[in-house]
C-alpha cells in the first residue's frame, strides 16, 4: 500500500508557490521603480525648465559674440554699409541695445572696413552662466578675436590678408527674457584685476 500524498490535490505544490512568489516580487519591484520614476520626473519639471533657460542664455551669448565680432570687406553692400552684419547682430539683442549699437558700434565697424579694409573673426573659448532668474541673466564668455588687413605687399590681390595677433576677450553679458526669448541687453569687459582680488 502506498503512503498518502502529504499535499492534498486541491492545494498548489511547492514549485508553483515559488514561481508565484518570484512573479509577485518582480511585479512589486517594477511598480516601485515606476512610481519612483514618475515622482522624480514630476519634481524635475522645474529643474528641466531652468536648465533649458541656462542653455538658451549660453547659446544666445555665443551667437552674440560670434555675430558682433565677425565682419569684413566682403560684407559691404553697394552703399558701403554692413547691412547683413547689422541685421544679424540685431536678431540677438534687445531694441534698446540695438539703438546704441547702430549709433556707436556699427558706424565704427563700417568706417574701419571701408577705409582700411579691416576684417575681424572670432572663436569662442567658453561660456558660463554667472546668475539667472525668471527674466534676466548674466553670462561670462571668453573668446579670441583676430583682426586682419589687406596685405600691403599684394596690393593687386585683395584676397591676400595679414592677420594681427589674437586678442583674448572676457565679457560679462547681460540678457533679458522678452516674449519668451533671451536677448542680449548689454555687455562689459570683465576686469581681470577685480576678479583676481575677489
């Protein structure tokens, strides 16, 4: 006579219980992970907006430096004006700053290009946000500017130019948010002596 089965037929066996336990544990871990991800994603909504603003101010500052410091004789129009240069700079600055630029910076650039054949190129070394809030920011930028002139030894070939030594600039750039867009409102050289004393 055989011994009776200790596990009644209407109860699940040990293997089934173990598989069920593993499945439930996996489901629990997956649920906890999903809940954690949802909470972090909800809480980080503000920080992702802040990061987007930081990146937008740095990008706009870089565009400002590139556009303001890139011009030359090939950009003069038929009337002897740097119209394309003016328009490109105006796209990244406030109307108030554009007014100052058109009465001071632009005429100087046009005159040096017309009379001396001066040109200017720039490369940006680095950009970083110094401070930022909902509608204003201050960004620090470092760049190298290289001026160039027609080569006096090749007067018959205007394409031959002589580059001056590179000047390194470090500017503090102020931006304001206008209608959802960051625009440059002003800039000033960073005083290296003051910075070293801080």
